[in-house]
């Protein structure tokens, strides 16, 4: 990384087609944009199938980034589906001290037990539970996004919450009931999750 | 801008002067092409037998049967290719078909 | 004031189209350009445009719609990718040779086979001889800017214009962008007032006649001249655009070329990745530079050769094979452009990024290291090379 791009944060998302990892990635880009950052949010497409592993990426920086390659040494990794741990090397290239943010019912220690050799920080989020409670449906994106923001410390939290309202209003302009549910899910996640 | 007329486009025209995309800026330019030269058989109009039913006129593929004041005249031999359709459709044998003899 | 936004390259193109408010859009979906007609049809549904949106059953027909519309006197746009562009092939020639203005967005994608939705330039590079102007973009910002300029270029030159961006990489990548206000776009492009058009009953017109041997070649020669004459038009459009946006464009962009000893010539999004490698080289005191080609048709033969000849060694990058056994299309043309110069750099070709294969800053580092080695030795070795491909000979130190 050059000096010029020293403040850049790179995040890699792992999910399965149809679970919304790409959407979460684009939402993070949008939130970072609202915070005045230069952003990139882009998916890597493999087989175009529901359930197939997909990867998505974010670059967030105070200066414009011209690099258009995928991210191989992320600062943090977000895993939307814990079954991917056995299917994909989600820790590949993760920088020293980088957080693994994962959607799971397990504890951080239980997750580390599944990843021999990994002793880095983990942030667990039971996105399904939060989503079912707040939205009545399993849309893990919003809790995942909130957990990533909290764990990565890439954005100011208060600014993030107010910006996300705008973002949901943009996205759900024809489904207003989704706006409040998503905002509640966001707040609950921000309150509950921690990096362990 | 003054447009080049179809009459002025011939095999001597340079690339600078030909129209963009070979566009043609007027209708009915086919009249400049003397397709009558292609004829090997020629129709002969027998005015005495003609009842002026004008059935031959719409059948002519080359618009070579001139009509004036509701009556047809002799063929336009500059464009008639000698296809003979008019001979076939005439109900009164008013068109003969003979070998072209130039 | 510019409007600060964030959006994908596809949304950027669709937004440009909304602001342009074209008369006709011929539309048929194909990955990765599908989002363009999707966004646009939403604009239609929201009543934001007056466009006649013509959904058809194939790209062959989408291009035919644009041809018919343009001949009739309408401002026409469309979008496509890959096999869709290939299916337009014969009509690309009809549009160009009939000198019909239109602007087409291409989200570049590989051609089959194997079947792939990944990005490369084989679709538009295959169409390079069809007589269309081709302008390529590094980012969502550039594809937006290029599309708006494309409208003025096509109407001033009567040559159809392809505005290309890298499929998925920029078409689906969301990043920051500055948009113009709608009225500024409309002021920039102006009203479209063709001199001749089919729906003008006062001046009858025939379009697309048969060209017999005594005429065909004169028409083609004039078409070639139009492409040549498009060069200053493209620069004028860029200059006028630069005045309202502060974003300046030319045939190509020179990045840190002032004192460069070696350079990479590259098209599209990978140029941005290459720039990061240049910065890294410069920090180590190595004089690396980069030329990003923006306009591939007309090919800026003389200015590009002059820019390249200032370095000692140049790597010309192709995101398309041409199976010529002599390198890719950009290499063939760029190296040929150097031939007329008394002093020319050593030139090598890299085929890269086919079918969505990623190219990284580290790959560019390796290319620059190789260029410095060539500069030192004076021996380019085999000029026709690949980068980013697995090779069983890797590690054996063999020349490839």
C-alpha cells in the first residue's frame, strides 16, 4: 500500500448467492459514501446460482483509489453464512489483527475452535435472530452491515446510523415498512455485538 | 447546403463528392436507369383492340405503361424490360409480344 | 455545482441516458449490461424521460431499431455486451457505413468459449473494424463522461459511437462519481437537428442503397476519411466538456510520463491498477509511467507513437486475443505506429485479464520489473507474452 492510500480499509465479504452479501457490501459502500469517504463496492461473480459461494469487496478511503483488482489481503473479513467456513478459506490473506465478522449462533471461541491456527479477533452476530425479531424475516444484511461497521471502526457510528436511514429510504422507497424494521435491527446490532 | 442530384452521380464521381452513406436526396431516381436496354422481347400495343380497362397498368413491374386522362398510351421503352406480364394479363389480346430487333 | 453521488458504471450510463433523454432506445438484455435498460425502464415508468423504449427479441433487432430510428431522424441509444454485440455484427456495419449517428454503451465481456460472463475486451475488439468510434473508460466517472461526449461526437461526425467499460469491474462496481445537472447535459449536447432524415417529407431521402462496384469503394474511402476527420471532433468535444466539468480528456491519458524510462500502455479499468504500481515504482525511485488509451477508434497513431517513443521500453497490454500468433490487437496497432519513428522503444505485448481473470498491482510490478530488465539488456526476448496464466514451466526460468 502506498503512502497516498495509507488510510484505506479493505473488507472482503463471503456469502452465498441470494443471501445478500453483495447487497450488504453495496450498503456499506453507500454508508461510507454518505460519511464523505471514497468508496468501492463490487461483487465477484462466479456461477450465477443461488447458494453458490460469492465474494464481494469494499475499499473505503479518504482518498480516491484507482485500483480495480479484487482484494487479497483484507483488513477485515465478513462471513454472511457460517457454513462457508468449511467450504472457503475465508481467512486467506487476512491482515494481522484483522477481525473476522461472522453471522452465527456460536460464540467467538467456538468459531476460533473451528479455525485451527487462527487466534485473531472475532465478532459474532446472530443476524438471523436479530432480523427475525426486528423484521420478522431472515434478511441478515442489516445486522451484518452494522456488525462490520462496529468491528472495523471504519465509520463514525452516529453518522452511520443517521446515514443508513437515508440509504434505506432510498432503497425501500416503495416498501416503507422495511425502513423502520431495518433501522431497529441496525441499532440492536450496534448495541449488542463486540469484538472478542 | 446544395445537394448533389442523382443525375450528377455517375461512374466518374470521386470519393470526395459521393454522398455520405451513399444517400440519395430525391425520390424516383430509378427513372435515370435505362432498363429498356435489357429487353430481348418487346410488347406491341394494338390500340384498336384496347378497351382501356387499364388492367395491364398495375401489373407492370417497371411502371412503363403511361396513363393520361384515364387512358393508357404506348409503352415507355426506355424502362420496359420486356417481361411480358402485360401480354399475359390483357383480356383483349391488345398487346402483342415480338422479338426485339434493334 | 457538480452532484456528488455513488453508483455503479451501469447506473452511471443509465443516468447519462436519462439526462440525454434520447428519442429512441433499442433494448435487449445481456449480462453485464442488462442493468442499463433496467434502470432506464424505471426512468420511463417514473416519467423522467420521453424516450420511445423499444424492447425487442434480440440484439440484432435492438441495433436495427437504432438504425431505423437514426435514419428517421431520431437520437438513438442502446446497450449491449459480449454475444449481444456479436449478434449485432452485420448491423454494426450497416449503421457505420450508412453514417447513422447513435451511441451504444458496451459493458465489455468475454466471448464464448468456454462460456464466460467475465470481463475482457474480445467483444468490442472484434468489432474494431466495423467503422464505429470506440471510447474506453477506466471508471464509472469516465464512462458517464464519455457517454455524454459520445452523443455530440456521433452527431458531429455521423459515425456511430461505442462507449465501452469493463463488465462487472466498473459496470457493477459502486464508487464515487460527480454528475452534471440535467440541464447542463442538455445544454452540452444541444438539440439534435439532422440535416437529412427519412421523416422529413419535404426532402425525400433514400438510405442504404445498393452499392455496385463502380461506387462501393468511393463510399468506403469517404467513410475512412470521416474516421480521420473525427480526431479533432473528439478533442473538441472533450475540451468543451472539460470547460463545464473540469475533467479533461484526450485520446489517451499520460500518467507520470514526463521523465519515465519505461511505460505500460493499457485500456480500461486495469489502468487504475497500473497507476498504483507506477506510484509504488516511483517511491522506489524507478521511473515508471503509464499510458491509458481512451480512444481506440479512430486510432491515435501519431500522438500515441510520440508518447511511447519517449521511453526505452514499453509493454502494450491486450485484454483480448486475436490468435494472430503476433500479439493482441492493441499491440499490433501500437507497435505498427512506432515503425515510422527513427528512434523507437523496445515493445512487448502482454495478453492479460481474459474471461474475468484479475490483474493486480503485483502483476504490474512484475511487468515493470521486466521492462527495466529489458531496458538494461536491450533484448526484448519473445515479445508475445501472457501474464496471469498458470504455466507448468513456472519456476524453471524459461523464456516464454
